[in-house]
C-alpha cells in the first residue's frame, strides 16, 4: 500500500578510512636530543607524532642534508634561511614566500588539509611564525616556530 522508499547511505568523514598517523619518538628540540625515559625512547602516536613531524620539517633546511635527497626532487624540509638570513628582500615578499614554502612542505602529509590564520612577527634578528594546521578530520593544531 505504501510506496517503498530507497534507503540512502550517506558517508561522513567518520566513515572514511583516515590515513594512519603512525608512531614517532618524542624529541626535545631545545636540547637537540630524543627524550629517554627508563632507558628507552619515548614513543608518540597520533597527533603528538604529527606535531613532532611538523616541527622537524620546519627545522630542516631543504637541500642541505644528503639523507633527504630524492630522485623526484620532492625533498623534505623548507627553504627558510635563504629568505631571512643575509638578504634584504621586501617584507611582503618574504612573508608570502614563507607562507608558500611552509604550506607546500606541510600539506605533503596525508593528515594535513591546509594551513590558515598566519601571524608573522619580525623583531630583528628573529622572526616568529604562528599558524593553524587544519587536519582532514576537522581538528586544528596551533603551531609556532621561531628562527
């Protein structure tokens, strides 16, 4: 008597197979060494591992270390020092290039959708950059780095 209504299945982000974050090891960037507890490296997983990865990418100058060389020229790291050390480029150029370089490097990670809410502060000789890392699951991380 009643018409049959088709059952629709709608997939949401929660239904999607998200890439696995993997694990990493906690690194103290101020001391320049891995964190060790009870004689073992401290493991990090999920978003904590992603934060370590982001920090490491931002602190690795592209093309400097042979270990990161790739035949496809898709090297790991960023070109920052050439922009801010020993050059007198216009401020707007430097800021645009920093945004481009960081976005290009970080969005290679399968969990990162985009970068937003940039804030660049220059207090010579230092530069501090902060931004939001927008993940594919809808969460956001705040990142700040100083050179």
